[in-house]
C-alpha cells in the first residue's frame, strides 16, 4: 500500500491523488474554506457534488470525480455531512429549463409514449440517461416531479432474471416495489416503471402503460 506522511496534497500528481483518495488515506475539503480530515489525520482537497449509497462524490482539481466512503472520514466530518446539502451547479446547456436539481444531478420528464429501449436511447441522445433511484431522498424528489404520471426508470433484469441493474451496470439493492411486484407477467416484464405515489412495477419493453420517462443528467 502506498503511504504518504508529510506530503502536501498540492505536491501530489493528479495521477496519484484519485488512488490515494480511494484508499481512504486522505480526507477532503468539500466546501470553500473548510478542510476535511480522515480518521488517520491526513488531508486533501476537493469539492463535494453529491452524497449517495454511503459515499460522498468529490470533484478534484483535475476535474476527476471520485466516490469516497463516508465512514473513512473523521467522526466530526461525518456529523457535518448529515446536515450538508449540495448546492446546485450551473445548469448544463443540454439540461432543459424545467429540470430540477437534487444531490449532484438534474432530473426532467419527457412526455412521450415509447418503449423502454427507445426511451433509454433518447435519454442518451439528450446527453443523460434514464433516471436511477438509489435512496429514499431521490424517490421523494422524483415522486413529486412525476405527479400522477407513470414513467420509465433506468432499471431492468433483462440480462438475468431477478438480477435487477441500473443502466450503468450497478446492481439494484434498494427497491420500492408496489404490492405484488415484480410479477414478471407473461415472463416478459423486465423493465421498471414508476407508478403514481412512487411505487415501482415491472413491465414488458413495449408496454403502453408509461406515458413518458425520467431523464437524469449527472
């Protein structure tokens, strides 16, 4: 394992910093004027952009992003993160004006009856992807955004039955299935839609039930 002692983070080459951060040897400056320290007393700099799945995502000076387990931070910093709220970034040019910001990402709704596959392709063409819901906070935001609409999400088990994954390949470990779901009706329901109230349902790729889809921009 590579160890650093009295070296300043500014003296480390950018090619080394991401590896060091991922090893949990450093903590991070995640807002202006505040330096964060890990449990070993080491420090480094970065700007926090989101918190999800027990990790804080940092934007380093070289524009690289790294996701760091919050538990590797000092207890004082962990306590601070419990009340920390990410500030909206400048809206990227490809993000529609009516999109909303939450925890490092922008979210929008496209009203268009289409298959899950075509919805996924259109989201990518819009320089985003079908939305992922990995925690209760994001669920609450998208439930409010959707209102009464039934919309496609970016999750499926099309590759292996009952092995649900988001479109980035990450295994889904947090679910919000409606009662009796997933049912895999006709053994062809492999794609997630969100119903009114935020509950999930599995549907076939070409189901006419969703009236559109969520797009997420990170």
